[in-house]
């Protein structure tokens, strides 16, 4: 079992705030800060003198991300955000007029906008109705009976309620009907175990600024080997091709792995941050993290129940609890908590609390007392 008190010391944010908004964006650790400082030191004192060293770190981080997801490094590409990764799918497929993409009526704009941008090609976006953030699998199956549906794009976890979608069941439905399955995993990666291959996921994208605690500008894109050739990169650069070092020769043969989606050198500073963040996640163990966060959620939910505060029920992400107080708006509660240096999120008419592994029971008690 990890030493959570020691792990907590990696997060100086705890000295100033009760930080409970990881579903919105997390702080970085001292480990990530050290990695970023190392990159800056090398750039400051050596520039590109040790370019091979940056390449080695990028390759190492690609392997570490693959290990976290249980996939091969060939299937991993670096992107700057979830939206950029989903955009690779939306722009890379060959669309026919009247094709359709299925998502939900609660889709975050990041999950929705890449598909809406295809309207000029005649692509329709169909939005499944959700109940408390969860879709009806029978309704999805009925939608998939139409040959028009080419892609299902679902968030692994609803960003507001924390509702967890049954990715394995959705992946099975898609595979049975020859429909591509694309997942926005930003509310899972770093907090919950996730196995793209077991779930039949074809494409997955996730930014690193939330549960991975890697900071903005870090992100990963997973494209399964079996479907890679179905995506055509719309931006191709010298790093996308098989022999990038052959600068005097024109060529257009794309790399056979995920690097075909990286037209230039990946942001090495972002790679250093992401690598340090993923190293910590792997060191602690994703199962232990999920158990830890589940324990904090249980403490919070028990405290809310004792105070007669209603919260969302059902199978949820261990890291997201949404509720509202009867005597004030969510915005008023958010402002009141903020004045006490307690950081949560206000989303619509609900307050969203999302603890992570380095939070502790005392912080949950401080939140409950403030409520």
C-alpha cells in the first residue's frame, strides 16, 4: 500500500488550499516540477547539443503511457489536448454525406465540437438522451441498427455527475455492428483503471491536466493498430514519414505507428512533465489510487447524508460527487468555500467535488464543516 502521507508531501498546493477540483484541472507535483526544471536547465545550458537525450525521453514516456493503458507504444501519439486527439479522428476519417456520429446530450463541448464541425460534409450528430449522465444501452443498440452510424464517441465518465459508462458493453455493441468506438478518457485516466483493448476502443484521447496531474498542454492519443490505416493525417510533416532524417529526399510514405500523427517534434517540455506524472501514477498503482479516492468519496457522501444533503446516486467515478444545498445557489456556495480557500467547482445548479489520491480525511472534514 502506498505511503499516502509521503505522497501528499509532493503537492505543495496542500499548504495553501483544500484542493478538490481535479475534474476541472489538477495541480502539478514537485516530481513534475523537477522534471520541468531539468528540461529548462538542459535547454538553457545545452540547447540542441543533446538532442538525442530529448528523443530518448520522448520514447521513454511513450512507453510509460502505453504501460499505463496496457497497450503497445506503437499505438500512442502525443497531442496537446483531448480536443486535438478527437480532432485527429474527426478529420482523419473519410466521410460520406448522410453519415452519422452518435454521442450524448450531455457531451462536454470538447467531445462534441469536432463532430459538429463536420456538418459541411453532411455528417449528422445524433445525441442520445441520458438519465443522470448515463446512456440507455438498448437505445444505443437501436441507433446502431442504422447503417449511417460510423462512429460512437462517448466520455468514459460524465464530467458533471461522475456517471461511469459501461465501455465494455458499448465497445461490444460497436464491434458487432462494425461501428468505430471513440472515447474521451480525460475524466478516467489517472484515477481509474482503463483497458482500451478489453473494451474494444478504437480511438482514445485524454489531456494530462486533470487526473494525470501533468499540467496543461500534455495529452495522449491512442489509435488501435487495427484501425490506424483508416485515419488519414490532415497535417503531415517531416516527422510523420518513415525516414525523417532523409531531409534531402522528398517522400510521402507515412510511419506505420502512432508517430504518423506527429508532424513535428513533440513538445519535449510537455513530455518531461507527462513522464514524471505518469511515473508517479504507475509507482502508486492505478488500483490503489482508485481505492484511495473511493474511500475519500465514501467519507464525503456519508458526511453529506448526515447533513441531509442530496447527492447523485448510482455507479459513479470514485472521484466526482455532485450535490446542491437547499438554502443557496451553487455559485453562492462556491464563492463562500473559495473565501475559505476550499477549491471545488460550480457546474450549473450543482457543486462538484473531485478529490484525488493526495487529499486526506481532514480536508474532507474541512469541506463538510464549511458546508
